[in-house]
């Protein structure tokens, strides 16, 4: 049953990641990967929230592992960072790494704090 919940969450999270990334990149035509940053930060916020609420294993499997796992993407972050480096966009490389790590951690903390307000 847990595996099916993970698959169901991923079936929603993965297409949402793709669509969100495409929408952001189409709106802001830039070399900086804003779409990937957005989904990673939002996923970190949600996962931080989920980690702090007293939810059952099913909710964490569906929303935490499945949805957030498919929504966020470390591999795309890594690929885009290397692509920026190969293009010589060193400022964007440093900005992408710094903003992604700091914003992701900050969003997870905010999600945790938000959950504590509601529970």
C-alpha cells in the first residue's frame, strides 16, 4: 500500500514540476534556472511542514516521499549548475548554488515553523 501512495504522489509531483518549470522559463527568458529553484523551494517548504505535523505514514508516503520527492529535483539542479559552468556563467553558478541551498533550508524551516503554528 505504501508503494502505491508514493507512486500516486509522484504521478502528480513530476508533471507539476515539469509544467511549473516550463511556465517560469517561458515567462522569464534567462539563463538562470528560476523554474527549478521555484519547485525546489516550494517542495522544501511543504516537506518541512509535513515533517512537523502529526500525520500518519500514509500521508508522508503520499505527500512527502511521492509528491515532494517528484516535485523537487536535485539532479536537474546539478545538471543546470554544470551547464551554467560550461557556458562560463560563473556568477550564475555561484548564485544558483547559494540561493538554492539557503532558500531551500530557509523554506524547510519556515514550513516547520508554520506547522507548529497550526498544531
